[in-house]
């Protein structure tokens, strides 16, 4: 039998990101994909694949792009938890990275592309010395650029952290942990398309410096990819040109709708404005119902509406609700709306409203994480919900989608720098933001409402945090930056730029572009305008509550902490948990004990907390001969009575120690079930305890 030799057509290229060599291999894996790469950087290996359907999908009015970042537990040498021992769907962390990859590339596809495009990024091996997210974004641009997919890139992506005064490109996990500022930016050689940042109250100048450094790295990556495309790039898929609508018909529809739209687009109320625009559309459809081009009317009205809204802003400095570019919608805030929850805050800005509830719990109630990161628990959790009624829509409630998870993560990141440490405030903290009305900037409303709820809950945050969403309208040489964008400005605008922070500085930032990007000059102006807006919003929040409440809610668990000798932990727990469960039964508290001997006792009733502490200290400490202990007679013997002063702590009251007088029979003084006060006398060499009766209760 003649041997058939395997043919390998592997092409290898090398570049450098942040001083670390990056190797890209093509043709080694996934040969049937439209584009595939195996990227290596130190011990991290990432596979990225892109595929596009051969034909456009009928009936779609949007570009069907899907990006999935698949976390694999084997990449860090872990076996998944649970019964199935199999990764099941994207984790929240995977969804957040998927969004990072998606956001900078989406605006670079042709608006008329209707072929399905799927990008799958799979980290196969992960080490902690490089930034996996930015490398995954780079790998995604690489496979799009060399494939048949009509992509307007390439893009580059860079992660930057600051440790001390040094900015580090492609940082390790250790660098990121030490740093006080972390930025991931993505863009083309000409402009920035996406920024994600978290910081410990950084200045606007700090953020801009990190972004500028990232863009220098991005330009190198783009140049590398452009050279790669010349060497191994495939011819791009040629899209069918969309059918052009008769220009005369477009002119007639626009003439009919001109004055009607001028009136329709101006309203403070979102519903009124949308209904008015829909009525113009309906009137146009009726007017031109006999035309062969009638199906084009919705698109004509949409384009004309967009043009008019943008022209009003750029030429007249008048927004749809009558505001100028830097004005913020009316704000009102309230705390304590929900009496039984541990803390609650309502933040309303125009027709956007969010209610956040804070819940405090034991540290044992932290979220357990089963992912590829080193972090295995999460003490602070933020969940964001946007039900259909917030948009005035009648739809089924569904589980949180990628958008909700992303918005929750942004608000969580915004508040994390100001939270007290576990030592300062030994609670698990969960915030749930319910968007009750949505007309733009709900994630920023969630941030503000969350700050209010934390202060109402008595969480000693270092400083209040507010958030604002900025927008941009760019027409030819005219650029207008908008403060506090509403839904229509987000939908018809060119930028969504969210900034959160305290009076002192920025805690989180997220920017997405719908055009080919912006330069640092515009970003600097947007950051300064956002800072001014943030100060205004903080002032409105202070009108509702100026500082955290002095104490947590009466319904929140009160937690006391103390230390015991770790050698006594087994005695406090008891065989099968018998002792600790009895303490819990007697006091109604919750008890957590760390291996170090640190004890956390939580409960609503303060006297019961002290009682539980007293019992535990009795079990775990040396008994004091000068102290009075309260106990219960659990057994009567001819020679004395056995008293229990704490679960598992029992001793003898000899008949001679029951009274100063002679006692003929133990039952003459005490019986089983009697509550007594006793003094500790001694412990013999066999660990047996002796007590003296003081009095019967």
C-alpha cells in the first residue's frame, strides 16, 4: 500500500506587542474556516476563526454579526465545577470579552452587508504574564483582514496599565493587580474606536495619556496586518450593490415630509416624538401608496429624520428636547423608598429612571466563580435588569442578555474603587438595578442609583460616584459633543461615551463609536465636558443624601468579628457541626469561621450577637476563675450535678460546692433543666472542669 504523505501548508509570522514576541500561525488548525489563526505570546495560545455565509440572509434590515469568546477550563488546568463537568454556554466573563471584540469592529462593516458573519475566539492555553483580552481582539482583526469577509479594518488593540508612574503595554495579571489605572483601547491607524477603562479616581489627563500610548501600539499592529494582507490576504467578497430608489421619488417624499418632520422631531417626551414620527411615516405611506417605490418610504423617512436631528444640533445647537449641547436633563433622587430592604435609591434623569436595591450579607455569601481567572470569589456583585416595560413595550421577560450583563459590569466597575475593604466592612454586597424607564444613559443612571442605595444602606464608601453618557454629532467639519444623551441621540449619533467618577477623578470609562473613530483632541473635550456634567449630577445626588448613614438598616445583619485560637475551631464546630448548630439554634445568628481563627457572627438582634460571641469565647478560650458563667443543669448524680455553660463545655458542681451549708441530696438544691450561675474553679490534668454554684436562676 502506497503511503500518502500529509501536506502541511503552515505560514508563520512574528511581531511584537508591548515588548513581548507574538507568533501567528496560519494553516495549522481549522483549515475550513474563511480565516483562522493560532496566536502565541509566551505560554498563551489563542485560536481565532471567522466564517461568513455564502449568501445574504433574506428579510434582514441589520448586519448579522456574532462574536463568541469561548472560555475553556483546560486552558488553565482546571476541571469545571458542577455535576456535568463541562463548560455550558458563555460565562459572564466570556460575554464581556465577546463585547470587547465586537464593539470596535462592528462599525467597520458595510451597512448593506447581510451575510451572516461569526467570529469565534478560543484561548487554548492561558498564562498570567500577558493580557488575553487585547490579544484576542488583535487576533480577531487578523482573521477578518486576511479572509474574504469585507471588513473596513484592520484594527489594533492594546491593554495599558499604570504601576506607580510607569505605563505598561500588554501587562501581566500581576501588573494589572498592582496598577491604579487599566485601559483597553482599539482603533485604526487614524483614530480610536473603542475604549474600556477602570481606575482609582484617575484624572482626565491620566486617561488620555494611556489612550495615546495605546494608539501608538495600535498603529504598529495595523501596519503589521496591512503587510500580512499583501502576503496572504484573500480577495474580498464582492457585495451586490443595493437597489437604488428613484431619486425623483425620494425628493417627492422628502418634500411631503419636510415640514411635518420639523414639528415631529421636537418634543421633550420620547413617546410623543416617536408617535409623531411614526404618523409622518404613515401619512407618507398613504400619500404614495400607488407608487412602485412605496416600500422604500420607511428608510427614506428614517434617513431624513436622522439628517434633520443632526442638522438641528450642529447648525442650531438645539437638541430634540430643546436642550443645548451641554445641558443635562432635569434630575430628582430619592433614598429609602423600600423600607424592608437594606438600602434603596432612585435616580431619575429626564425620562430615564433606575431603582437600585442594596443587600448586605455574610462573607460566606460571596459569589463563587468557576472560570479561567485566578479570582474564585466575588464579594461585590452588581446586577442590571432592563424589563420591556421600561421601554413601554409588551414582551415576555427573558434572562439577562449580553447588553444587560455589560451594563451591570460597567456600573460594578464604576463603584468598586470606592467600596470599603473586608476589614473595614465585613459584608458581601449585592446591588440590583431595575431600570423602570429608559430613554438613554440607563447604565449611568444605574451607577448613580447604586451610589444612593449604598449610602442609604450605611456602606461607608470612600466617595459618591456619578455617571454621565456623552454623545457626538460629526458632520463634515462641524463636531458637536453632547452631554447626557437620550435615546434618539444615541441611536442617530456617532458616539456613546460613558464616564463615571467621584469629585476627585474617574473610576470607569466606556467609549464606542459608530463612525470611523475620533482623535484625542475631541476625546479631551468630551472628557472635560463629562467632568463638568458629573459635578452637576453629584450635586443633585447630595440633595437626597450627603453621606452614608451612620449605621446599617435595622433589617440588615449586624456583623461582629473576633479572633480565637485556631486550635479550638474543631471544638466550636463540634462533631458533625453539632456544637455550632446548637449555638445558631440558641441565638438565631449566622456564624463563619476562617482557618485563621477569625470569627464572623451576623444577626439582626445585637444582644444575640454578644451571646453567640460569649458562647464561642467560652468554648475557645481559657475559663476565668473571676468570671460568672450562666449554664444549665443537664444531669444529676449522687455526688453532684453536671452543668453545661456552652455547647460542648460541661463540668461538675460537686455536692459540696452547691451551698455553704451541708447538702444531703443534690435534688434538694438543683434539678435537671435548672438555669444557674456558677464560678469556674479548676481544670484537672484530664481536662475535667469543676464549678461552684453561685445561685439558681
